[in-house]
């Protein structure tokens, strides 16, 4: 039973990550492969503040989100000025740098050994200690992230982002400060990614650099694309499908050494298949009113 | 002073390897504007084919190299024919093509892990090649010399091919104006096949040189791709020499950087160079002065 709860917690967790990346990829048309890097900022901030400074999980998570927002803004101002492929390469580079910092700054991050013993979240004396309670928390946070993303999508702000995606030149000629809009949505998306990272740290109670490597970033991107670009519910459905589907492999008695690569083969193939046959994803973006 | 000179030479040698990587990526990216992520997968698979034929099957070196180049070229062509061409036919956007390429990369890397496991493999090299030879105040190993000569040779060869041969001219035409190319009666699909064959062949050459130097791991392709893309952006996407210039620059800056900064930060240094170029000169070293 705990196993089912755990899988659903993971699905909610990835729903947060996918919903936040969808703001960039789906709504604004910015393909980023650095999302796990921002997730790492939230996770490490939470892990360090709770284990070393004895901070409350939620306070630590908020600090992590703020830190991720700050880093995102610093990264965004130069890189979002350039368009298209340059930006993808910049995000690719940033992802590599984050991992390299986590590995090579052992005084802070404990290097490749990671951080263990991260306490489970608790709020006003109520501990989210068991899996069912963690699931409630994860679903609530996923709902919150989804609500924020949905509010952005239906707001005038979201309309400008869609305009930037469809025709950046036209948006600019209407007097919209395109770079500023991109920076703002990037900061929000990355802060939400850090929230996902914080939850990840609280749920697994152990983090290390490989948990946030480029494969994680690609996986989150695959959820967004398969779920449906620009559709909040699509990202949630995508997370559910891509987390639950590989779990079924466990029932096929696949040796554990190839279970992980096989899972990745699966979403690699799915990514290609969707681009070829169903590029809009499982749930397509609803037309703006 | 001697130390700095040695580091600069090391940088030029590393840079020549980066230049070769950039060359292979540029052939595809510069002419078709496809962000060919799966190029990294071609590189990785090539490395394992080389390792497998040379070490596991015990084939002679020349045979292993030939097998590697054959497999990479064919794989590149197959990707163009069976992945990118159908996507073009349905009018997929650049982003959709890129995501498909990313999926393909993940597929190849993980198939490699399933077949060969994820631990790195070393390729034994003849002893004399590993020994340093003194060139005045600096030392260069035979292996490094081979890499340097091969990179420069392939660069020259590619430039000549693009400039002189009929197919090479058609490739440049495709890079400059795809629609016009079709109008003057050049079969675009066929030229693209050549482009992917040549680009993947160069990836094969890169991975052979890198495998005999440092071995091969499933993640090698991703690192190679990162260096190649950074070099191409830093050097400029519009000319064959852009990526080469970028590769040499990154190599030298990284290695001279180690003089003051610990070597784990090499990738961070490369990224710093990239960030500086994106900020100050987005069209690259050899690009036009003004962005469009």
C-alpha cells in the first residue's frame, strides 16, 4: 500500500515540475533543459537549512524558491535576450554548471555523497511523516502550482506570453517589452521548480547530484510535451502517465540494472512518437477566449 | 613562464579536439539549422562500436576505425531519412524537431547502457604513443600529435570538399537558401543525406581520437555535444571555420584557466566563455558584426 502512495507522491511531485516548466515551454515557447538544475537549488537549500540550521521545512522551501528565483533572474537577463537555439544551449550549459557546482563544492554540498537525513515536513506541530500524509501535502502543492500556472495562463500577462511565442516581432511591435515578460515568467517557473525540489528532498530524505542531472531535465520536458504544451491539466496527466507506466515494468521481472535505462528508452521513444503523430500532446492547449 | 607555455600548448591540443567536434556538429547545424541533439548519440554509439570491434572482438585497429566510421555515417543517414524527413513532411516546427532529436538521443544513450553497461571503457593504446616528446620547452605525446594533425587535416579536407566538389557546393547552397536550392534543381533530400553522413563521419573521427585518449562512457556524447555547441556559438554559425575557431579558443581558455582555477571547473570556464559571447558578441568570433 505504501508503494502505491509513494508512486502517487512522485507523480504529484513531477506534476509540480512539469506545470512550472510548461509555463516556459508551452506558454512562452522557451525550451529549457535546465529545469532539474532549479529543482536542485530548491532541494539543496531545503536540505541544508533543515539539517544544518534546524529550519522548518516550509521556511526552508520558501528560501529555496527565493534563491532559485534570484539565480533565474541573473541567468535570464543575459540569455533571454538571445532567441531560439542560443537559449537552449545556454540552459544546457547552466544545467551542467549546477551539477558541477554540486559535485565540486563539497564543503557546502557534501559533493557526490549527497545529503541524507533530511527531516520530513511538518507544519504547526503536524508532521507529514507517513506516506498518506505526504501524499496529501504533495497533491496540495501540485494543486497550488497548477492554480498559479492556470491563473497566469488566463491572465493578460499570459496572453502576452502566448503572443511572444507565436510571433515575438509582432509582440515587440505592439510595444511589449518582450525580454521583461520572458524574464518574469522564467523567474516564476524556476521558483516553482525549486518548490518541487524542496518537496523531493522532504519526501526522499536523501539527495545527491545525479538526482538532478540533465536526464531529469529531459524527463520533465518529456512530461510537458507528452501531456500537452500549454495545458496545465495535460502536464499533470503527463506526470501521472510517465511515472506510473514505467512502474509497471517492475511487474515484468525486468532486472533492476536495466530497469532504469529501459524507463528512459520508453520516454525517449514516446517523445519521438508524439512529435511524429501527436505533437499537441495528450491534452491540447485550449484556444484562448 | 614554461608552465604557461605548456598549458597553452595543452589548450591548443584540447582545442583541436573541440574543433573537430564542432566541425561535425556544424556540418549538420550550419547547413540544415536542425538542432541535432542525436549527434551526441551518434558519437556515443560510434565510441562503443570502436571499443567493441577493437577490444571485445580483437579486430585490427584499422578495421575498428573503418567499422566505427561506417556505423556513424549510416546511423546519421538513417536518422535523417527515418526521423527528420518524415517530420519535415508533416511540417513539424523547429521545436518539435529538436524535441524528437532529444528523445532519440535519450533512446540511443540508454540502449548503449543496456548493451554495454554504464561503466566507462578504456581502449588500450600502444606504449610509444603515450610517451611525451620534447618540442623545445614543451612536451607533447604522440597521441596528442596524432589528434592535432587529424583535426587540422579533416578541417582542411572538409573546407576543400565544400569549396571544390559539386556536392559540397550544393551543401553550401542549401545552407544559404533551401528554397532556391530546390528551384535550381538540386535534390534537397539527397543533399541532406550527404550532410548527415559527413557530419556523423566527423563525429566518428572525434570519438575514435577521444576513446584512445580517455576511453568512452555512455555520457560521453552529451559532453561532446555541449562542447561542440558552445564552440559553434562562440565561433559563429555562418562559416566552416567558426566552430574551429571557437573550439580552439575554448580549449586554450580552459587549459590556461587551470593555471589559476582547479581543473574540475573546466566546464564552468567553457560556459563562462559562452556567456561572455552571448552578452557581448552573439554572432560569434567570425560572425557578422551586427546581429540581424
